[in-house]
């Protein structure tokens, strides 16, 4: 059981580079928190500070309300699964899993029992005598997780543990880690650059960019109410469309006008009124755009004409790239039955209730 708190934690490397800046983040006991962001944003650095493998330049780090800035890794009661797995090549699977327990002086019989049990949970009990090089990528990944499980730590830290697996195995391993988390009832802190992993695994997601935490919340809230343009664009595939737009209106009704269409705004007047006649960024997710023949009931759409440029049939959906009157590009996820061909003009229907507005300067959500 572990509760973790970063309080204004900053990491400046010896060369002066600030990799993590003023990180404030609380991770609750038994939570599955996913730390996500593009490569180089400071995820591994944050995790390594928590594991005790990297010094903290300033700020405070607490595990179970105990300040651990200067506590050595072995005393932190947490286990880390590395992206590279870091298995010892000359040792068998059993010995890899048993190694840390031997260092701790756990009795042999206990070690055997704990390794057997972890191996069973992970479905690798028949592989215990093999060496790492005799395993597939997926099996190695399980051994790396198994090595963490046997220690029975109060928190698991995982740094992109699935990134070396092929796409199909990754989907399977994702579900297995979710189940494992439920079974163990332990805090999981999971680092990934993959937004799909973040959305599907985390009970909460923390999104970082350039060393700065952008937003922490449940996947659904972050997806529906992103704080800023970065977060809005990071989650979702294809990404949210961002269009240059103007706010117009009077006291009764505000509109946002972009390219060749205007959308009514239902936002509260106070936040919008200061943007009248100013440029803003309009965000529209691809799935908030419909083909007229397949508009679900209950949506009051606004029509926009566009010229289809690229069509990708994905089976369950049709990804359509199209050009608006002002030359801007818009991508939509349409019903796969909509038959469109490049070059044709199509009427797209936008759900004006599900749009996002951002300040052009600050890039924050309005
Ligand atoms: N030992 C180091 N010295 C200097 N800069 C480093 C060091 N380790 C990492 N960095 C830099 O810090 C930034 C964050 O790195 P990292 O935490 O590994 O990012 P992520 O895991 O999100 O990809 C990167 O720009 C990286 O180049
Ligand atoms: Mg990393």
C-alpha cells in the first residue's frame, strides 16, 4: 500500500537542462496512474526520482507521508519494471525472479514459493528454467513484471513496459496488466508515450509536456474537458481539428465563425464576451463531425461544405480528410457506409454542442 506525493519536484541535470519542473502530483493508494506525454517530456526522470535512482534537485517527495528525497532505493519498498526489462542474461527465469529476494535474505523455501506463485499468475510457470534469450518478447516482459511482483512491493513503477511488443501482444498485455492491478490491489504508476495505453489503463492520467505537468484527471474528463491545446491534441486519434476562428455576437447569443461556417455557442457569457471580435482556436474532434445520411438522432448539426482529399476506410469507420473554403484541412471520422471519393464536395455536419475553444495566446481552454 502506498500513497505518493510529488511536491514542487524539479530535476535539473548536471548539464543545466531542466527535465522536470515544479511537479505537483499526488497518487493515491491502490490507484493506477498513467503518466503520459511525448518522448523527452520527463516521464522516465519522474519515475526514476520516485524509485530513488535519480537525485531530486528541489522540492519534496513523499511515500506514505514520509519524505524520501534522501532514502536509498532499496528502502523505498517499490519495484520498477524497466522499458528494457533489464533481465540478467546469464541467469534462468527463476533466478532472475528470485535474485532480489536472495539479496534480502529471504529463506529459500519462501523464495521458491513466491516465485512459483508469481509465475503462475503470469502464466510463465513452465519457463522457469529457461534463459532470457530463449524467451519471446512477450515472455520476457512477463518475467520482468514477475520479478517485480515477487518482492510484494507497496507500489509498482513501470516505464513503457509494453513498447517492445508487437501491436497485438500489446493489446493483450494491456488487459493483463489491468487484471493484475485489480488482483494485487497495489499502487501502479505506469509511464507511456502511447495515448491509447493511457486512455485504457489509467484510473487517472497525468499528462506532461516539456517537463511540465499539464493536467491530471480521469481519462474521460481529460478527453472531454482538456485544459489546453496540447492536451486536446495529444489524446485522440486522429487528433482534434484546430481551426482559426472568430467570436461574434451580442448579449443573447455568441457565435464562433471559422472558414465557411458559424457555430452557435452555448458557453456561459462571462467567459466568452471578452473574446468578441477576437481570434480564437476552435477545436473539433473528428468524431463530432457526421455525414448527413448517418447523423444520429438528437444532434442539432451545423453544415459545412468541404472538398474530400483523402479517404481511409478502416472497416469500422471512415477517416476523411477534407479541405474547407479557406483552404484549412479538417479530418472527420464518419460512418463507414458513407461512400466518398477524393475530389467530391461533401456536406459535413458538425455537432456544435461538442466543440472546444482555446485562447490563441495562452492556448488555454476558454
Ligand atoms: N542524464 C541526463 N543528462 C541530461 N539530460 C538528460 C539526462 N537524462 C535525460 N535527459 C533529458 O531530459 C529530458 C527528459 O528525459 P526523460 O525523462 O527520459 O523523458 P521521457 O521518459 O519522457 O522520454 C530529455 O530531454 C532528455 O534528453
Ligand atoms: Mg522514457
